[in-house]
């Protein structure tokens, strides 16, 4: 499979999927990492075959709106192929910064203040701003450093869940938001 064929698979899968923009952007970013690794100079034929096979599995996951499966296929493919940081620097190198997280921290802090005021309904509405901003930035941030992106994404999911549960509590939401802010502070 050539790089052109992988690009064709990516385009076809993207067009064929009636998925959410967020999941599609995540999977497209993952497939972009494979594309970068496939373009690495001196790539051995075995590694190329492994990456191409991962691309097929990831594209299939994209068609099924399975972002987690897509991400797993790409990361497993990169690991199996022994893709070095030179082949896919943004995905593998843990020293690569994720990007500017200040806007997300600002929204999380504002949401925390609303929770502390006792208005959980308003906090639930405010955290939607965080979700929207994170989703819009997902492709670029994930491409910058997928591991760090996943760490922050999980913390955001925890904060969202704490406020969207059937009976949110100020204590649970405060803890989840403080954990998110801590993750943002320690993720550079």
C-alpha cells in the first residue's frame, strides 16, 4: 500500500462517515500520524507494512465512528513498527509540548467558581464552553502530543461527567474540576 492509497483510504473514510466532528477529527489526526510515520526516510519494508495495516484498521474504525479503536490501531501500529520520534515526532516524543492550555484552564476555573457559588445548573452550562473549545482544538492538540492530549481529555471527561450526572454534587464537581486544573497545570 502506498502513501497515496493510505490518503485515499483516509479521504474515503472521512467522506463515508456520518460521525460527529469530534470523533472524526480525532481519528483523522491519528491517521495523520500514520501518514507522517509512513513518510519517514529509511522506513523498513516490515515497518511500512505494519503501518499500512494499522491504517486500514484505523480507517475501518473511522467508518464505524470508533475513535478509541482508531486511536488504538494507530498507536499499536506505531509501536509495532518501532516508529521513532523522528518518524512521528508529535505523537511519540513526550517532551513535545501540547500547546497553550490557558484558555481551557480559564474556563475550568470559571466553572469551579460557579460550582463554589452553589449554582450547579449554571456550572453545567459553563462547562459546555470548555467541551466546545476542547473539541475545536482537538485535532491540532492531539497532533502535537497524543499522550498529553489523552491525559487532559480524560480529566475533562471527568469534569463533564461530574456536572452531567443525574444528581451532581458540589463536592464531586469541585474535586473533578480541581483535578482537571491540576492536570492542565502539570501538562506542558
